[in-house]
C-alpha cells in the first residue's frame, strides 16, 4: 500500500513528460508561450486560498511548485535543443546503434552530440555498431539509406550480441514463432518475432511481454534472491545487483529496461538501508532523471506503457485486490492485471482506434507462463541447464501464443473506440466513473451487511 506523501513527486514527473514532448514538437516561441501559461496557472494556484488544505500554503506547496518549475525548465530546454540537434542529422553524422527492433528499425546515439534518434535501415545492423550514412529527418524520426560501418561493436557488446545469436542457434528445430517469442522475452531480441504472433499479442494487450521490462526484471531478481537464500543478506543484495546489471547489459539500453533496472536498484538499496515503501516516489524520480538525460524516450511507446502500468499497479492494485473478495493467491495477480490494463490502455488509444476487450482474461491466463519462458530461455544459454531450460521455454511460449490467438480471434475481441487524445480522455473518465460506481456499491453493500 502506497503512502500519500509518496505522490508529491507525481506532478513533477508529469511536468517532465509534458515538457519533453513540448520541447521535441513545439517551436521555440510556442514552447516559451506554453511555459508562461503553465507558470501563470501555478502562480494562480499558489496565491489562491487553499481552504481547508492550509498545510499546502506554506513550505510544502512552495517546494513542490519550485520542483515542478525546475523540472519543466530543465527537461523542456534539453528536449528543445535535442530536437534542434537531430535536425542536423545528415551525411556526415556518425551513429552508434544502441537498440535493435523488428523490421530493421533502430535507435542510435548521435556521436558528438549526446542525442539519440530513431531510424530504419536498408540492411541489418547490430547493437554497438558504429555506422555513418545519409539520413533525412521526418517527424522527428530519421530515414536512412545505405549505412556504412565505421567500427564493429566493442568486445563486451559483441559478446552480448553473440549470446543473442547463440540463443537463436540453441532454439533451432523449434517452431520459428515460439523461438522468436522466447528470444524476445529472454533477451529482448525482437528480430525473430513472428508477424502473426505480434498481431495476436497486440490485439490482446500482451505486447508488453515481448519488451523486457518490470515483469521480466522482477522474475530474474526474485530467482536470484531465491537461489542465493543460504548466503548472508548483504552478500545476496550485492550479488543480485551485480547479476541484474549483467542482465540489463545483455538485453541492451532500452528505456523500459533502464527504468525497470533503476527501480529494482532503488528497491535493493532500500532493503540494504532498512527502508521499505516509496515505490511511487522511486518511479517518479527515475522517470524525471531518464527524461532529463534523454528527452527522446518520451516518444517511446514501450517506456510510456511501462511507466503507466507500473504506476497503476502501485496506486490501485491493493484496493482492487480487496474489492475482488478472492483468496489472496488469486486476488493479487488479478488486481495487478486489472490495474496495469486500465492504466496503460489510454496510452494505446493515442495510436489505435480500438480497445482490447479480452485483455484482462488474456493477461491472467498468460501470466503463469511468463516466468517459464523468460527463465527457460535464459537457462538455455547454459550448457548444464539447457536440457530442462529449452523445454520449459518452449512450453511457456506455446501457452502464451495459444492464449493470444484464442482470445484475438473471438468475435468481441476488439471494440471500436475514438483514437487520439479525446479517446484516451474518454476512456480515463469512463473507467473512473465505473470504479467510483463500484466503490459506492461496495460501500453500500458493506453498510447493509453491518446494519443487518
């Protein structure tokens, strides 16, 4: 259960996100006008009478206001200059590949500028590869022609790439659809993901399983802690942090992976210092820091979904678990699935014109197989463990694909909805109304039970 004071960093995190998007997509004049408007709104809130909330009139409100202004200024200006720097992407730019997606789509670091850019290449590239070529920027994303390799990946990154390739070799003879899903869920390698499976996962809101994020990091971390149980506490925590860092490096610096790893690191540090809780504050802090370092991740759908789903789980899963009245073993996974689905759907509605009506049952049924697929895929890399690792991974992938295709082909799987900001806002309002109605029903039922 989260504490109310943990929400204090929430407005600053939202301000950082809005500032990053504004800096990337607005002109300098529009950005300045928006900043003035936000400043006036905040100033008006500061000088207005807060009524019964007198505590906010003093230092707490002033501190929160100052934090929001500082975060907005830093992230907004960094985002604006990042956009300006990306406008310079051209024939003489040197790009360092830091992420591989399906269909020859990549994210690269622009050498010498500290900025990043998304682009598609005519030929396959690898993480850590240094390339140069002519690129044209379109809607903040670059379209690049033939890329000439300047330097191969460095030894450590080359080793990580080799492990991704080795996992593919180990899975030879397996159905390509299952092999591609295992590679995606274990090491974040999306190159072999089957298009039909990808569509089925999308139509059932299971796409998040193919992006290594909080769920996968939590599974790996829990496994490490369990296997190291005989060791002393501080040794277990150090070992967990070290192996988690190795896992993150193997997957690559995707925003959702970095966010999850930092959150796990904060959790490990909290346990070492004897402090628990503050999950929402940690999420807000990590979000602000990552946006300040690289504002371009504000346009990353996976990062947005990861942040929203995590926030929803922290804020709502506890209450939802109580409302379900189910045994604890069923209530917690059900509540997590409901909270993650409700909080991440508005982000999806910015890009699609439908709602996955089968998202909740599909996620509940697929969840038990996530650990099998992720851990089985990782175990397949080790000679002594591949005997049982591969069958477990294949079994998990088979179950997830079966669930996705089963629910995706139901006649009511997708419900039409308004696409864009209006649709997202409408979904949030309707979900809030339904939750409030459920709360009122639960309260009245409880009163009637007490009265009788």
